């Protein structure tokens, strides 16, 4: 929240000081349309602080949801297997039943699975 207030305060100071170098200091179509246009620096700063206070609870609520979703995502990533992991498959029962092709001493075993629903 403090960083948002700092950015808003810095923006208000830049505007009050005459804007950014090279920018024209003319009326915009957006001036006086519910924005902070017009008024002294103190009035504009007070309005920004009031808006910040008004939306404080909502922003804290959104921040809590963000942290919760981030924790769920991290937990989900922690439960996923390593993509570089090697898994062993017990093929001894299949060897006993003769459900294999090729020599049983092969270095690589391909496992096929079928599901007839």
C-alpha cells in the first residue's frame, strides 16, 4: 500500500511541478471528468489519500486471495513429479505370463497400456 501511495504522491508532484519535460501543459479531455484535475496540490493529495483509504480493505482482500492462489500453485508444483525422473515398472508378472515381446534381457522395456471401456 505504501508503494502505491508513494507512486501516486510522486505523480502528483510531477503534475504540480509543471509536468514531465517536453509535455504540453494544456487541458485534456479527461480533465475534470472525475479525475484529480483541478485544485491545489494539498486538495489533490488529500483526494488521493482518501481514495487510497477508501479502497484499502478491498486491496488487502485481493492481496490475500493472491497470496492464497500463489501458495496453492506452489503446493501443486511441489506435488508434480520431476520431468527428468525415471520410473521403474514391475514387469515380472507380465514376464511370467509371457506377455512380452523380445528378449527379457533387453536394456529398454516399452510398456503398452490398454483401456477398453
